[in-house]
């Protein structure tokens, strides 16, 4: 499968626990995006990377959230001290930026987090 | 702050009928996207509209963009049950260089096509 891959697909955790999600983008895509989608809403932008550099973070990304892309390939999103309000689908997308022109982003299947 | 409004939010229609979903956005943008999402699944890209007057068609769906009115439409022709899904429009802000993909999504339109 050469698409965007996210792991795990589902995560149930107790309030106060830490969780980490992983996203493997399409090979050689240099931009990677994280979005959060709650039930009945559209996805909301969280953060994005160009290669290993985190270029922008939404104000939605509180200090309990941290994202990394250490080698410019896969990315992780960690939530510390989870709260019930963190329950959502976390979507990852990737795209390439090149001299020819911009390309469209492709979304992964998402990680559905349930905090109980 | 860029805001994107879709209407209607819920649409129930009969097979064979036509209908239009509207997407309004609040600030200047240079690109607009339409996505489809099936329950529990990720987003499937339908259309990318990059210029004023752009019109794209795929099967029973046709999307258009009027940047002056800050309006995009998704028109459904002769609906079939397989089109039942949630449809989102998303807008990228106008950024110098145009390479941003920080999308602002509408709330989505839940389309149900009944036999």
C-alpha cells in the first residue's frame, strides 16, 4: 500500500493517560499535516511539517500535544494527560511541494481516539 | 479568521433527483476543495478548484467556483444511492507563493439518497 498509513486505527484510553499516534506519509512527500475531526464536524487543522521542520501550529494544539517528524519521514502525535474532550478522529495528510507545482494532499484512514 | 459555511447540513433526496450543495467562505482564497467521507472512513478528494469560473465534473457530480462571490457549488445530477455520504468543502487561505495546504473545512453536508 503506497498511501498514507496511520497507526493505530483505534485507541481507547483512560483519562489522564498518554497516547501516541504514528503517521507514515507517502514516500518522498515533504509536507505532512495533522488534523482533528470531532463527531459531526469538519476536520480542523492542528499542525504541519515541511521535512522535519514544524512550520505552524494551531492554537488548538495545547501544551499537552506535541508532534514530531524527526527524520522528515514518519511523524508522531503525542497527547499527554488525555481528557475526554480529546476524543476525536486524528487525520494525517501528506503532499509534495516541488518546483513544477503544488500537488494535492492525500489523507490517511485516521486514528480514532476514545478517552473514557 | 477564515470561515467556511456549507448548506444544507443535511440533505435527504430521492434517487433520480437533482440538488445543489453550497459552500460560502469569508476571505480571499485561491483554491477550494471538495471531499467525500463515508462513515468511519477518511477523506476522499473529489475536486480541486483553482481559479474563478472553474468547473469540474466527475460522473454525477459537478463543482464550480466563483471567487468574486466567494461561493462554490457541488451539483448532484440524477442522484443514486451510492452517492450517500458526507461532503465537505475546504478552503486554503490566499498565501503568497500559494503552497499552503492549511485547510479550513465546512461542517459538511450529510447526503442521504433514498430509493
